[in-house]
């Protein structure tokens, strides 16, 4: 093959020349593709025009893709008219350069290797770019620069480079997909209770939805006071504790029904959340813990619980006012550093959007951006994301205060983006607000209703992309903010 000319060579570009590159490999690949167009099918799914270091080579590759995609032959003769006016091509002798690239037919044999090297070198250049941007940003000491924002942006850029270097995307055959389905069914069989994903901590919920599935966005919604934060915390704790137990039993992390958990708490502090968990597990009320009104025996139980859970893989970020971009960057970091397998966001309406919209953009559009961002995060990190959400006041205006999908506050996109929507409803909460006076003739009827409803909660599966909907009843102990399973006979039948 004729000598390859480096078009942008210049003594004034030492930094450019030092970047990872192999223009000879690029030229050899282009020559091979023009000799045998069938090779395009092997490289086009992974290699893009911008992966080429030499811009002219990138344009030649892009034109080869266009022509072969249109069912036309791509060779030096058919490509020549496309580059008659290309100034960079003129610098290397004009369209005859295309014929020079095909000078060595031996390049056809190593085409896949050339493509792999070009791709790897492009990733290294992207990594250099991230490092350069980080250095330049850090050297800028103007008042407008926020160091933490720079770190989060750098982490996001690094993760994008790492993700691009992952497995090549491709369509799965029916057989491959069937094997994946069989593996899920086998996992459910081995774990018991129909659990194919990560445990929720509740056997009834596990049976109904199969656990928390990877790449799913689960919306847990309710009116204030229903206990949605408590339920999410209970689920997060159960997932982290199951992971700890499976590790002790020698079960591989990939086969565990648990996982390390990250909670982004925009409403409560980390201390408040931990107090809830310790209260639930030690059976000492949060009020006793806060006020110090606690006996020695209760304190001993509290201390033993804290010691037992010291190594629990549950990580809490209580930074207020997070943007969806910052949350995603921090989740990526925790995935990389701690291997998290579940993200909980409490709650969605306290997140902020990118702020890049026009002045006329409203909160509905911002919530749409946030819900879409959470779904993208679930797919990107391949883990379930539980997003808590407030419900509109329309619930309070109905006689039956059980939530409906139309009650999701501020945006219909929440319902659209979610794979599963769960509502939490406690009848005793509303009954308590309607307690008649001691002389009221309705008191006896109220007491009877309260006796039936007290300490019970309904989790309504209003949407489920993977199966049926319905209701699960749980026991709720308000003193310890603890939800737990009821006996099987107390479960409500599945809605059809």
C-alpha cells in the first residue's frame, strides 16, 4: 500500500500528535472495506466515523457506510465524485488517494483487528479529553466555577467513556432471549416465592411482581402521612440485609436476591433515616431514641442492633436540592465504587431539572425530564430505581380515597416512564381524622370500622408491565414505622 500521508501534520501541533492514534491502521481498514464491502457488516455496529483520528478517514468511512446502506458498491471509482471538492483530499493527491488505500489486499485479513484497534485508541483519546477538560476547569478560579459541579461532570464524562467501551450492542436471537428467560425462571425456582429480581422484603409483593427487576423504574406514590418513605426504607433495608445474608452463606453477588442500596434522601437527613431503620429493627420508638427517654434494656437492644447492622451495605446521600444530572453522576459513582444494585429516590418532586429550558418551561416539563432521567438511569446502570412521588389533592376530594393513576402529581409522564406504579393507602389514617365525639351516635360504628382497619395498609399495584395488577395488604406499626407481611388468608385477591 502507498505511504499514508498525515494530513494535519504540523510542528505547531505537538499535543495533537501525541494523542493515541494509528492512521496506518485506519488507512488499511478503509482499503479493506473498499475491496470487500461485506466487511462493513462486521464493523459498523461498533465503529463510528468520529472514532477515526484522521478527519478525512472518518469522512471516507462515513461515505462507505452510506453507500453500502443504500445497496450500492463502495470502491475508489464510485467514491471519487463524493470527494472531488474535498480540500483535505486534494492535499494528498486528490481522489487517487482512494485507490492508494486499496493497494494491499492483505489488509482484508486483518480488517477486524484494525477496527478493534481504531476503536480502542478512540476511547483512549476520549479519556485524554476528559482529563484535559478537568485540568482546564480546575485551573479556572473564576467565581462562577463550582468545583463540585466540575467533579460530577467529570464523573459523568468518565462513565460515558467506560460505557462506550462495554459490550457491543446487538440484536438477540430468539434462542438467546429464551435462554435468558429460562435463567430467570430458574432463579425464581431456586429463590422460592416467585422471586426473579431483587427482594422487596415482603413475600406477597415478591409473588405478585416477582421482586424488583433490573432496569425497571418503580414509582411508589401516596399522599403525605401514608408511610411511603417508611415503606421504601423498609424495602431498601430488606434488600441490603438479604445481600449481607447471602454473602455470609457463600452465595455469589450475581445470584443474590439482595444488593447494596443507595438512598437519595432529599427530604430527611441521613441520621433521621438511620434512626428509622434502627427503630424498626430494635423495636425502640424513634421518639424514645431522639429524646433519650429510654430504659437500659431498650438501650441495650438499640446498641446491639446498631452493632449488628454496622456493615450493612446501605449508602445514604442526603444532599438537598440535587439536580437529576447530579443524582445520576453520584449513582454512577456508587455503582462503580460500591456495586449498588438498587437506587431509592425520596422523593421525585424535590429533584431539580437541568434548568436549560426556556423561561416559559413549567414544572410539568421539569418533572417529565426528571422521570425520564430516572428511567434512563435504571437502564444505564441495569438496576431497579424506586422513585417516591407525591399525589395530587384530588384524592382528598373523593369519597373513596384509594389512589388512581390520574392522581400522579404534575405529570402524566411519570406513569408513562414507570414500569411499575405502586400506591400506598391506609384507611385508618382517614378514619382517625373523622373520629366522632363521645356523645355521637355514630361512635360505635366508627369504632367498629377503626378496629377492622387499624394497623393495616394496602399496597396497590396500579401498573405492572411484567404482569397483573392488584392489591397486597401489609401490617403497619406506626410507632416503629415498620411494614410487615400479613398471614396469607389476609391477602386481597388479585384484580383482574
